[in-house]
């Protein structure tokens, strides 16, 4: 565990794997992690919206994070999980599931260990990146949960990336 | 006018999640033998979130969580590591504060994380030697000293943040902290600190923008002072001369005593008491919400009193001698005044007080309740409603509370009305002059109240418990989950294969209990329409006055119950319809009524009835009725009706609901109907209801609202399309059958039509509009479901019918937005979600039109 310094506070990130790379999301935004389950398709929605699941009686939309970030989808494996994330956007609480390849761990990152995302030009949308975290040898791509989950952003992405 | 916004408290959803996590951690900790690394991580992460979420509301809980998390993380500092037992105690503490909404003290077992062992306190106090110290027990003292470690850093942080983003919320937090420290330091007898914090608090309240240097300096002083108190050294010198400008300002309004921060011999108690006096200015009225929880209760309670007062005032108007009615009005104002005083909402208290003083004159027989007095009392009640609603808006959205300009004139008016009787003592001081806000003559008023309280109170005291609707929603959600879980279990294939009679019996018992729990849960949401109807009585009274038409209101079926959400949304449409009825339905000249053989005084009837699974609420007037030909003419002109042949009354009346149709002056004046009726229709459709109109020329008009009993449940038909299951609301289904090929026709090679009862209905393939490849393509192998929305019909082609069931509708979730053709989702017996079709929207998709022009039952968009 990282020694917490009063000057540079550590933030906790849940890290997970997507197509071999390690991604992170602030732990405060994560409600829980569940196994892959039956998903009901919803017609007329963008491709990355996988559908709806029943989370203990609540109906929650689930998106394929791979497709959302422009990566090719894969068939679910034993390790495929759904991260239930929650953000508040314009006064509304949005709860959504994110399908990811594999859960890694909860990592502490000091502010000093996080760098702003580099400019990739037009090939990669940097909007939904919070920064790049470095923990020893590891590189963790930190996602901006608000941008990934909020509907405005979904719409923008839907327009710019032909499905 | 000063307004303040509050930093948003954690939402019920957040708290709910947090609560679940706390409960589950508590369970695991209790079962654990030792503090495993996993438990430590989980506890750390939870404490981290607690520290974050509790911060705005619960400074101590947040700080405790923060300290514990930090200590947990420091694996090397073994001495400081909380033990398993201490974590158990901590989770109990958080269970109480987060899940049960209590405000527990930090448990003694956790006090060892506090910076100062209690036995050092006397030394600290004597050395500080600044004040006569009241007896403060060790625990309170330790808690007070803890501010050094939790509150002071928080203060610094908030100030820094304000410096960066200029968000006034941070200042509000800062002010709250100063307020808290002021109270506690006063209690502990640290006079210096009490004075300084008080001065800063006032500075923050009265100065915009406040002097940040001053506040920062005060923070630094506070930190130093806490260190001094802990170590037992002398307090630092008081914040020096630089503070003079802001303080001078304070002294201007505060009588000098408060502003003086030099040591003084006056006791702390007196000073803190005086500190609560609000700045006395005649023009600026401020309402500050200091305690959101209590204020919320206050709003609810005040609304109830308003209703009663309205009703009683109407009675008083016709019967000024009624002691019961006067008692009811008096009690309403008196109670609201009491709570407002407690919550320091001065304008509300003041207004109530003045009305009370006036009414007291009447009670004593010194005045008669008539004329201007009645009107002014009504106006005061209205203004009170405005103020209380503003408080409510502030609580929910942080909207500023503004006191309308009519406030002062109204107060003057009330005082004027109350003064003519010379014998009255000066009981209504123009300014709040007492510290607690409770006027001195309250004892007298209480005496006056006594006779009336007896019988009236006994009648109104029911054994009623008030529960926050959020809690009720959680309960209902949980019951919903139970119902689903029960279905999943009893339909489990493995269990059914067992074939045991005993298991079968037990399962059916379980089902029975679950269903009765479900129906009880639904009953909890039901409220009588009585309250809603009573509000209309006040409206009719006002309208009758304004228009000069004599109208009485008759209420029927007030005990009929409806889903609370529906009742809440019926207010506006009913007001609209009643206003129309009075303005346009009822003859302007009573002589016309008498000529037509009707009594001169018109009657409007509000009636509630239960008809099957629906509730009918009707508004009837005995006026002149709708003039059919005028509507028809206008409809023809606007091209809304193709020709005057074969037009039914329903067609013509439905024109009233077309947006923009009725705004034409000719219509409003001549036929006199339907201003904004499209709004009414939309409101009613939003609660899945519909409207019908009946009218007989010369006899009157009746609008009937047909409403579902509850919004949460619909009767649905589940259908299969390919591999997927959809739910169609039973209300919209006319017929289901397997079509023969000779009844299906194709127009222009594409558009399919179904011959149904001599009409050709568009045939819509669900598989096609929802893009389901596995769906049946041959209509004669599938099932056609004929659905209607208003008087439009449509044939939906599905693969098969699965069955009929009661369905709990759930929203798709904020992230999903609006999906065309879908109104919501539900959870099937197998635990999977299924989508509920929105018939009106499917018609829109199929016909390329939006179903706007017709009245009817429709799923809301």
C-alpha cells in the first residue's frame, strides 16, 4: 500500500483490462462489480449500448466499453465482468454497467504520478481520458467516468464514429 | 435580499449504496477472526468514500472516517492501527449515522484516535486561563479539541477552494464551521474563540464579498488556538487590528457588544445568546435554511396547516361566529409561527405573529371577522404559502429564497387592522426583539388556545405516522424485488422437477404472502382525493369573488384513494378545468339562469368514483353547455375536420384539446371553453389517463378524467418477437388473433394493411421496426395484436402471445434516454428485463405522425 502523504493525496482507482491494456476509473464512481449476466437488447440504440440488465430489481443499461472506446468487441470469457458505475450529471444520477475484459485491482495513484493525456491527434478521442497514471513499471490509462457515461457524450460519439 | 445556497447533500441513491456497503462490511467484520488484508482494503475504500460523502453534512463522521482510513493505510505504524473491534464499533457508528439517520456521538472506544487524552484537559484549561470554565466533561472536551485535526484543515481547504473557483457554497460551509466552533467554544468556556468565531460568522453573513484575508487570518488563529489548548499553553494573541474594518461593520448592526473581541468579563452564555439576534433592518428580509431536515418536515407540516386554514377560513367567511373554525385558523398560524421561530425563519414567524395578533382580537370578541380582515387573512395565508414553497424550492434545488415585495405592506396592513382597539398591549413588536424568536406574549396566546384545542384536536388526532416518501420508495422497490425473486424461485426448473407436494404447498404459501405484501405496499402509496378537492374549495371562493358569479362547490367521493404521484399531478389540470367552468361555463348573468329554470347560484360538482381498475374524477358545472356549432365551424375553418357530415360529438369536443385551437378569441368568448385544454390533456396523459367530455346545451358540461389507480403497475400482455419478449399494455389492446392471408393487403407494393372490422389498419411488423432478424416473416404464422391510441388503431405483428401479467414498470435509467417505441422496462419471471411497448409512440413511428391531435389513453412519452 502506498504511504499516504499529506501534501500529495493519493486517489484510489479501480483498474481493469481491455484488450491487454490496463485502464483505471476512480473508485468513488464504482458502485460494484458483477459477473457477466443475461442482457436484454434495446432496439434503436447505438451499437455500444449492449442492453439492459436486472441488478437486484433495478433495470440498468450496460455498455460495451470496448465498442465505446472504438475497439473491436470480443466474445465474453470467464473473466468478463460488468463494472457498475455511477455518476451525477446535470443533477441526475446515472448508473450504468460497463463490460470489461478482466478486473485487476484497486490502485493508489498520487497526483504526481498522473500525467495529462498526450495529444493523439484525431485518431483517438482524448476527451474521455483523465490522464495517464504511472505506478512503477505499469501504465494505467485513467478514464473520465463522466465523459464515458453521460448521454451528451454518447450522442457526440455516436455522430462522430459511424457505427 | 440575501440568499444562500447549500452545498448539495448526498442523494438518497448515494446514501442507499453507501448504506448497503456499510451493512455488508459490518457483517463481514463481525464474522471475521482477524483483520485480513482484504478486509483492510475493503474497509479502507469504504472509509474513503464515507469521508468523502459525509463531508458536507456530517463533519465529525467524515473526519472519523478520514482518520481511520489514514491509520488503516499506515501498515507500518502498528501502534496506531485500529483493531478489528474498533472497526466494528466504527461501522456501528456509521450504520447509525448513515443508515438510520441518527446523530450518534463518536463512541468512546474510538476516542483514542483523538489527539488529547482526556486527563490533560484541566491543565490545558487552567493554563489557558481565559474564562470561567463551565463544567465540560472529558468526552466533550476531547471532541472539541479534535477540531484541530479535522475541522481546521477542512476550513483551510474550503477557503482555498473558494479562492480558486469563487463558488459561494464553500463560504457557506466555512460559515457553518465557524458557527459550530462558536457554539462549542462558548460551551467549553473559551470566550476568545467564541467571540472571534461569532464576529467572523457575522462578517460572512453581512459582507459581500467578505474579506478573505480576515477570514484566513481567523483560521490561522483558530489552528494556533487549538494547538495551545491541547498543549496547555496560552492562547495566541487575539486577531489584531487589521480586523477593524469588517468588525466595525458588524458593530454597526450589533450594538457594539458582539463586535468587541477584547477579553471581557461577561459570561459566554449571554454573548452567544445575543449573537443569535438577526441584524435588524426594516427592508431586508432573509430566510436562511439552517437545518435542512427539520426544514423539510416544516414544509410538509406547514402545507397541511395551510389546507386546514384555507378550509376553516372559507367556513369563517360564511359563519364568522364559528369558534371551531377560528380555532383551526388560529392553531395553524400559531403552529407555523412556533416552528418558524425555532428554525429562525424570521419573515415567516413575523407574518404568522401579526395574523395571530389580529385573530386574537377576534377571538376575544373585540373585533368581528369581516370585510378587509377576511381578505387580508387570505392574502397573508397566500404569502405564507409562497414563502414556504420558496423554502421547499431552496431545499430541493438550492434556489434562492426571495421574500416578495408585498411582505412589508401586508405586515403594515395587519398591524393597522389590529390596532384600533386601544386596550391591547403592545404585543406585536415591529422587529424581532427577543433572542429565541418566541414573543413574550406567547403564554397568553397559549392560554387563549386551550379552550379550542380540546374537542377539535381529539377529532383530528389519528394514529398516523409520517414517513419520508424516499423510504417508502425503497420499501416498495424491495417488495418489487421480493416478488421477482419469488417468481424466479417458484418457476425454477430444478425445483419443479422435485415434484414434492410439501414443497409445492410451501411455495404457494410463499407466493400468497408475497402477493399480499405487494398489495399492502401498493396501498401505502394511496391517498384520498379529499385534500386535493379541499384545495379547490379555496379556488372556487376566489374565482367566485373575482368574477362576481355566485358559485358553490359540491364534493362527492372524497374518500376515494389514488396513487399519491397521480394526486400530486392532478392539481394543475383541475385548477384549469374549474377556472374554465367558472369563467366560461357558468352564465355571466344570474337572470339568464333563472330564465332557463335553474337556481341563480351555480353549482360545480367535483366527483370521484371507482370504476373497475380506474378512478373517474369529474368536474361538472350546471352552466350553458358547449356550443357545438361554434366549435364545428372553427374546426372546419382550421381544416381540422374534413366536412360537417358524420361528425360525432366526441370529434368536435376533442377539438378543444388541440394546441392553439382554443386560443382564438371568438371561441373563448362565444362558446367560452378550453383555454389551455391541451395542457390539461398533456398532464392527464402523463399519468396514463384520458379525458372525456359530455355537454348538454343549457344544462351544463362535465369533464371526466379517467385515471389508473396507480402508476407503478400496469396489466400487460407479454409477447414473443424472435428470441425477445416485449410487454404490451392491456389497456391499449383491442383484440389478438391469427390473421388469414386473405385479410392482409398490400398497398403500393410495401405498405401492409389488415382488414379489421371493415376498416383497413396499417400492419406493423414488430420484428421489422425493432430490427429482430429471428422474427417470423409470414403473418399467417404469427399473431396480430390490434392496439389503439385514442381512436387510432394499428395492427402489430408478433410471433406469439406468452401470457398476461401484472407488470411493475421501471424507467430505462437516466443513461438510456428516450427510446422511440419503448416506454419502460420490467423484469420477467426468469429475472431478465423486458421492454414495455409505447403504443402511442409506435403509431408515431408507423404513421410518421405524432399522436398529438386526439384525446385518448396513451403511454406517456
